[in-house]
């Protein structure tokens, strides 16, 4: 699984990245996680507001931090 956290480095973007790592550890899921801060790359996903979560090339969430249960559900269904 490839996960990308899109964001320019704001506190909400950092929180989403932290939440992703915590969720992966709690669910015992192995994934390649990267943070994308380049605006051009973020725009390639047609994301207009950050933070955003991309799993295997698909934007799952944009413009907000998901609830813990929602994040767990997204990650489990993408295994």
C-alpha cells in the first residue's frame, strides 16, 4: 500500500501524517508513507484544500482531518 499525505506543512497536515502512522501501527498494516509538500504535485491530484490523504493513487480525504474510526476504515479497506 502506498500512502501520501498532501500538505504544505501546516499543523493540520502534520497531524494527519501522525494519525496515519499511529493508525498503521495500531492496525499492524505495512505501508509506504510519504509526505508531499510540492504544490505542483498536490495540484496533480486536483486537491484544492489540504490536508489530503491519498491511498494507492486515489484521493480518499481532502481539506480535513478524518475521525479515527474513518481513518481506520479507509486503511483497512485498502489493504
